[in-house]
């Protein structure tokens, strides 16, 4: 069995070996840049780990795993334009380092580079893998659309929110697991369990991400907290608070959302006080726990020896324990 | 044999029947809009015509042909943002009718819808078709990059220019033909001749497009002429003129390129006078003719009965005779 670190090294080597043997560097420089500033390589590692669950031979899953990472980075290049993000993983975003046009076009070419990687899946399963990948890519676009639409909406229900994070985040984790299982020659039932493991893990992960922005320890989390509150972001915390609040609490919450000029620290403190009185942290932690439980139940049910599952369990725990 | 009009109807029906059975309309409205404002459906018709050259059964080529049209429209959605174009086929561009973010995201989803259409190619050839399609899509991105880079360059050689239009325009026409031939079960030699037919036709077509902007009859052409001269666009006409001019002509030409405020009519007249003295129209028409001759030679060499080629010859002639 490969460990997380071994698999991340395999992915990093595959990223490093990507060759862009083409006429112009200008198009591919931003691709290399974005791919090299790294991140945790969660998705491709999951593809390889999921494959490794069913077979010791993971070589054939490396390029498709890389394809999932390229697809993920394609969405980042374009999402960062749409969200006007300045920084990504501590470095300037592509549209800021170059310009918007370059980020659009270098993003575009990544979609086709991802296709190419996915097309390298083993012949007997390549069409299955392509279908999973492509359906997922369309879902991710729909998720991003929902996320964009939320900004303009005055009310978002928690059902809508959960559907959005499912499409924008969880299906990609799910598909990464599923593709690994398909290439690892798992049977249809095991493949679908791996998909469910990934989907529920992805849901829990995204909900945790919302929790961390408000309740994370900045030293552990590595980012400032409270930015979601300052920007009125429709996180699951705010959505739940708006559902549960009434009377004066609801009035104060709505007032805070409408403030045009304010002291960020004060706004964070006021909103957090309401969250605390409504017990939002526990409510949302419980939601995340339910997804975590479903994830582990799906993995538990996969018909392979327990010791083969250990690396995946460790990775899942690492992902979900960032709050502590 | 199907005629151009019959095949265009088949394509239009396929466009009309595209179903977007998803959660959100906002993402797909711009896709439907851009696909429905039409155009001549050159690329998918070429796929079907090329298939029809080798077989009477063209049904299996319809979805892949549609894929080429969707890919083409994907590039238009994003190119229009990059070029800040306001109008496309007489209607507002997607980023103007909606906004830039929507045009990026709806463009993105089109790349994956195109994948899906291409993946519907018949099983025995689907991987071949996917490879042609995907390599072409990457080349089109490189062509767009070169085109963007040209704007910032003070000098572009005619060799660079020809490479740019080959990648940005000709390979897409070539791939449309090639995919039709592959699905029509043509042999490897015939497939490569069809690719060359398309490539040379695409080159001649793009060179003609430059000629039309300066020398077209606005009544026939349907657009104002001289816009390329006004905007200093590095067309093959200007590139050739800069290569051939010397002395006072070169001086005047360079002065015109540097003018910051000017009367458009006067600038067009001055530049056109230099073009005329340098015989640019004939020089560039000769270039187009050489590509046209190579295109017809490639088609001529394809091993099917002459009468089967008639529709393709008619379509090629229509495309190339727009100037008259």
C-alpha cells in the first residue's frame, strides 16, 4: 500500500513531467505556474488511493489522476477571475499575475489537457472514466453557477446550499474516488460505494471549511478568520442562523448584513455572538458529522480487507480534523 | 447524397434537440442563445459531407458533427470576451447580453458539452475521433494565443501569420473533415487527404476573409469594409504591404499606423492607395489561390467517384467566392 506522501510525490512528479511541446510558451506558462504552486493534490491522491484499495498496480491510474488535478486547476483559474480573487495558495492568481484574457485562455487549454490525461485511462475502461469525468465537469460548472447566483439572492435555503456544495465540491472528490476504483477493476457495487464515500467526505469537508472560516484557530488554519462574516458570504453558518433566529436576533443579524460601513472586528463579534446563542457551531458540526458518518459507513462496506483501507481513513481524518 | 441545405437542416435540428436537463437555466440560457443565433454551420456540415463522401449512412456522424459546432461556439464565447466584441452574427455577444463571468462559465460548460457530443462517435472509432478533436482544440487555443500576442508585437512575419490562421481557423475545418471521414470508415490515406483538403480550404478561407474586409463589396459582404485598416489589424494584407513597401510608401504606412486621431475614411483611402500601388490585392489573391489549388488537388485525389464530391466542391466554391 502506498502512503499519502508517496502518492503525493507520484502526483508531483507527474505534474513536473507534463510536457508542453508546443509553439508558444505564453499560453502554457500560466498553466505550469498554477499547477506548480501546488496545494495538497487531494483529488489525484484520492484517485490513486482508491485504485490502490483494489490493486497494487496503480501506474495506469496516474495520468487520469493527473487529469482530475488539471480539471480542478482549470476551475480555479476561471473561478478566481469570477470571484476577483487576488491570491491563491499564497501566490498571485493567474489573472492578476498575467491578465484576465490570459487566465481565460490558459484556463481553456487546461480543460483540453485534462481531457488528454483522462483519455490515457486503460482501454477497457476509458469510456467509463471519460463519462464520469465529463459529467462531473458539467456538474462543477452548475455548482459554480449556483454559487454565483447565491450572491444576488436575498434568501438561500440550506437545501439549496447543500446542493451547491455537492455540485461544486463533493462530486469532484466523489468522481476522483470513483475513477480510481474503476481503473482498479472494482465491481459495480464497490465503485458506487467509493463514489458515496467521496461524495459524503466532500460534503463534510466543505461544511468544515465554512466552520473554519469563523471558528478555526488562525494559527492552525493558516488564514484570517471571520472573512466570510465580513463579506456576508452565504455560508451554511449564516444560512442556518437566518433559519433559526427570530425576534431581536433576526433583526440584528439582518441589520449587520445591510451595514455599508462598519468596523470588521465589531461586525465579526456581533454576528458571532448571535451564532453562539443559536448554537450554530454545534448545529453545523452535527451536519458535518452526519456526512462523515455516511462517508465512513460507505467505505466500511467496501469489500476489501480492513488494512487496505487504513491510508484512506487516515487521509479522510486529516481532511476533517483541521478544526482542532 | 445530401445537399448543403439538407445537412444544415440536420445540424439545426440537432442543435434544436440539444437538451439541458439540469438544475439551473441560467448556465444554459447563454449556450442556447449562442447556438441558436446560428451562422452557416460550416464545420458540422463539413463533417457530415465528408462522412457522406464515403457512405450513405451519416446518422452516426451527427452528434460528433454537433460537437464540432459546440466547440466552435465555445471558442466564440471566450474570444468575444478577449476581443471585447460587442456583436456576433448581428446579435449582442454573450458577455454583453449577460456579463463577462457568465460568458466565461457558460463558455466553459460548452467545452464539456462538446466532449459529450464527440464521445457519442461509434465505438470502434471513438478514441480516434476524440484524439483528433482534442488535439485540434489545443491547437485552436495556441492559435488564439498567437493572435493575442500579435496585437502587442510591432512586427509579424507572413510565416507567423500563416501559422496563426492555420492553428486558429484551418485545423478546425481540417478536423471537421477528418472526423467525418473517420466515421465514414475511410482508409488512412483518404482520411489524411480529407484533412489536407480541409486545412488548405481553411487557409484560403481565412485569407479571403482578410481580403473581404478591405476589398469586399459591402452589399454582398454584409459588413462595413476598412475596419481592419482603421484598427491597424495585422492582416495578411498589411503584413505583405509592410514586407513589400520601401522608401516613402513604407514611411507613409508607418505614419498611418501611428496616428492617434484621424478621419477613418481618409486613413482607409491612404492605406488602400499604398496597397493598390504595391499590388497587394493580387499578391494576396495569389496566396489564397495556391491554397485553393492545394485543397482541390487533395480532394481530387480522394478515391471515390467524382459525382460524390460535387456537394463538397460546391460548398468550397461558395465559401471561396464570397468576394465576387
